[in-house]
């Protein structure tokens, strides 16, 4: 695993954006696996800036998002489809038909999981998969559990995730209890993985993911087994990993 420790959120975002830009420049029709949450927002802002300056184009890029809340319509302002439009897609030249997010309104979530998995497989999986990390070490919406889920599936969200994400909703009661998420197997098939993490509240998860045992109780720990992972973290997020790393 390659680790970049950056001073703060902005530096983390610029570094992550440069890695994505390198991918897009070297393979203009690449498949980007994209993520939501507050961690990648600055990365997307930097990419938009480079697009506006004429330095980067997403014209041929295909994208697959990690996950979607189950039960939210695409135009719900907390859905991940809405997030992607607002934070990236509406501001760059990616073709709408080349962007993919699981359907949060699918009547049959198992069938939707299977459809989405096939779609990602049909695209050859991601050339580069961007990930944030939950405070409990989740990636996508793969919560700590007894075994690593393989393919795209319906997830029951952990209580801690509902609490963490309540800040975006009117109250915790409004946070959906379930989500459709790529599985760990889907994520691990990406050729490159880029993880962005910032803030002291992630420090424990980062330390466990990078230096702890590989266990489905810390889903991000599986990344230790992937041959091409880059972690870009700010100093606060690295504080505990740095201690363990020295020991
Ligand atoms: C959500 C998303 C994850 C994201 C995580 C962390 O639950 N499903 O993909 O990485 O939360 O979010 P944040 O970056 O806002 O801390």
C-alpha cells in the first residue's frame, strides 16, 4: 500500500485528484469507480477546476458508483445519485448515459444487486476505484460483519453509520436503514484503489485497516491484500496509524 500523508483536507483532495486525473489522461475511456460522502467532495472540486481550465476531459469516461440508499429516489437531495450530479457530473463533460448508480427504488433489491454486478462486470470492473472509509472501517456500505460480502447486495446499515450520516438528514429517523452496495469482491476487482480519509474521527479505523489483522470486522482491512492501493490521508486521520507504525 502506498501512503500519502498530507497536511490537511485540501492537500489530501489535491493529491487524490491528481491520481484520478493521471488515470483519465492515460486512459480517457477508463472506468472510474466513484464514492460519495464528505471525504471525496474536495477531490471532485479539484477535478472540476481542471476540467474548467481545459486540462481534463471526462468525455469518454464511464463511471460506476459504489452504493445507493435503498428507498431514496434519484432526485431526493440525500440520494447518492443526487450527490454525484451536484458534486461532479453536472459540472464536467461526462456523458449522463455513461454514469451508473444502483437504483434505490428498485422493487426487487436482490435483482437490482445482480443487475448492477453484471453491469460492473460487463464494463470490466473499475480501472480505478475511489473509496472513503466509514468510522467503523466500512467501505462502500460494507459494514463490519462475520464475512466479506462478495457482490452487490442489499445491506442493513449499522447503527453507528445511521448516526454518522444523520447530519445530512432532518433527523436520524429519516436516514434509510438499508442500502445497495457493491460487495468487497466487486471493489477488490478494481485494478487500482484510491482511498481518501480525513479527520481525527477516522484515525482508529485507518490504524486498524492498515496495520490490523485482515478481518470482515474491519472491512477496509481487506485492502491490505490488494496489489495496487493508494491511501491519501490527512495528518489527523493518520495520527493513530503513525503511532502503530512506529511501534
Ligand atoms: C458513507 C458512504 C461511504 C463513505 C462513508 C464515509 O456511509 N457509503 O462510501 O466512505 O460514509 O463518509 P464521510 O466521507 O462523509 O465520512
